[in-house]
């Protein structure tokens, strides 16, 4: 992931640094990794994310946020039943749900976004994806004008809080 981000960023803004990117071995699925991209130029984060997204492989997406802001942390669950059980527990405890249960268009993995009592956004992500179920499936090239269905497949659009709430 880090290599893809650095190559794409270099094409758009020149030199850039990555902070917080996790490491996986080559060929290993890296679901829900989070990284911080630091550029050496002043740029509009939305314009930068759109330009970089156009250069990235289909299953890596940049979501812009304010400097130092926390967007979300993701936790993998191992089945659709586990994801719906998480949704039931969240509903029973009256947790604020941001989106879901739903499905990501990019990975086809199931998801639910919610807020903890401190206001931090968290995600339960069904780590299984179309690419794991069918390794021969054709890659989909997502463009920036398709960001809604790429992130939130069923609703086909991003909700307002997904791009505006950071802690």
C-alpha cells in the first residue's frame, strides 16, 4: 500500500511522506489500512485525493480529512452473521450508527460504521471480499465521480458525516 501511495503522490505533488501505513507481505490483502500522507506543498486535500485516487489500484482509496484528524478505525469480523450481530449489539445499546449495515463497492466487503461514546467513528468490516471468494474476478476501475457507490454500495452516495466528522 505504501509504495502505491508514494508513487501516485509523487506523480501529483512530487516528494511526499507516509505516516502510519501498516505493513503486509507482497500479495497479502490489506483491508482497512489507514495512512497519513504528508506533502511538501500546500494543496487542497480534496483535489489531491481525487488526483491520487485516479492513479491508485481499484482497492486503495484516499479519503481527505483535516490535518491531525482521526477518521475511523476498523475492526474485522469473520462473517456476515458476525457483522449483523455487531449491528444488533449496537442497536440494543443505542449506539449512533453512521452507515450500515452495508457493503463497500470497492472491496465488496460488508461494513457498519458507528460512533463510540467519545464520538470516535469505528467500523466493523467483514474482511471477506469478492476478491477472496473469487480470485479470478475482474478488477473494477473506480473513478472519483463514483466515490459514493465505491464506498457505500447500497445507498450509492456518501453521507454528509463520512467526509465531515473527524475527532
